[in-house]
C-alpha cells in the first residue's frame, strides 16, 4: 500500500516557517541591531514557554527530551547535541542509525586532543563549516576527521509545551575559534501534523575577530539505518551525479523521465559492500528502509549530498547551504528541515 503525504499542508507550514526565519535572520544580521546578536534567545521564533517539558532518560543518557504525537516520535539528547531517535511511534524501530553500545553506555564525545577520530554514534546533527573548508583549520590540513573545533559537544537546552499542545526543544551550541559561531536548532512537533520540524539558525559569535574569514555553512546530516533505496528528484533525464568519493556502480543510479517543470524522479540503490558519496541538485531526500520510510526536506533550498556505506549499515542524507561570512553582523544562515517518517509499506513520497 502506498501512502500520500499531505503536501499542501506541509507546504503551508514550510512557507510560514521560512518567512519567520527570514525575518529573524535579517534582524539578527543587521549592524544597526547588535543587541539581537548578544542574546541568542532573541532568535527564537515562538512565544515564551507556557509549560516546561520535563526531561526523561533514554538508553544510557539521563537527560533526553521526547517530542511526539500520534504519528511521530522523536528523542533529542542535549549532551551530544543530536536527534537520536525518530520513528512513527515510540515502539517502532528507530529509522536513524544509532550505535547501540555507545547509546547504552550513555557515551559522551571524547576529548579531541586525545581521541581525534570521529564520534560516530549516529543520529542527526549539524556541522557549521562545510567539509571543503576543514583543511584550513585542521591540524592535519585534511578534510577528515573533523577538526578539534568541530568536535561533538553539549548544547544548552530549553524545552516547553505551548498552550495549543505544540512541543519545542531548543538547543544552542557555541563553537570555539576559529569557527566562532553559535548554532541554534529548535525541534517542533505539533499535536496533529505527521512531521518533525527543525528550525536552524547559524550566526557568527559576537566575540569573533573581524579578521576571521572562515566561511560558515549549515551542513545537516541524517544518518539513516540500512536503507535499501534512496529517492530524490533531478532536473533532466540525462542527469549524472558528481561522485565525490567511492564508486558509482552501473545500474545503481536510475532516472525516470518526468515533467520538465517538476523534474525527474531518481533513485539510488546501494549495492552490497559499496561506498559512495554523490552531489545532488535537490533539497529533498527520502530513504526506504526495512523499518519504514524516512524523508527530510530543506527550505530554503540547499544542495544535497548522499553518502552511502553498506558495509557500515547506513546512508547519510545531507544538505549543505552556501557559505556565509564569519565576520559579526555580516551574515546569518537560517533554514527549516521537515522530517516525515512512515511505517513499512510506504514506497515513496511526492517531492514538495
């Protein structure tokens, strides 16, 4: 059976969120309003909290926050600044990949000076600098692993429920020099919409040095467990993706001719024992897994990157914004993610 997402309803919520974000981003970026940049809470897009949302334990973590309604269940852990669980219900399998041993132990990121490898616990997170810019401030002058300034760490958290029943979890994380930026992610679940919404704002720290020219970017990553096919849309039937790393096996990438205005449906089917990273001209990606369908849509548009590693048992659905300046008051990045999750039996969703 194939389910259809209520596209018009989602499109309306996306448009409203985007307009609010744009207004706040312009205000925060204005040199005439430095006070707005001194108080990250001024970027919050919603009214003052009505009722606190209490934390609850999750796996080995004593403090986690649950957002849920009848059709979506999400868990956020501030200690590692990640969305760690997303499924249609609390008793459904997690569609995000999460390392069981690390999660059960309540593992925290190690000191990057003693353990420089990536803390690959899984889940969903954001890096504030695109990978292409990592060599500029990496001790090894390379683009992997993440430089120490991008090492995983905790966020401050506020969580509340509005009078209408809408639930919010707001995470704020400060990145040290040379990144010198503040990342704010606000996760939202309404009483009825079958989606998780995340409003993201990234802006240079008020204490950043003017001579710091490291570009900032919202690089969002969802690590999805064991997908058997990835859906997206491309512009033309003859589109060929750019392969950043690994090998694109013949027959794994398929484009279906479609409407010239709406684009062409395309799929990537991960072959066994394969690894590849592709650049894609889309801001919507869906991954079908044995446990259900996971989809994420970004607005305003950002280009997508797909990293698939069947040996490790996951694919990363990624969106990356254009770079902005890290000089205070010059630029602020903001976008909205809409996640949809469906149980097994869903094949694909229309791209908004």
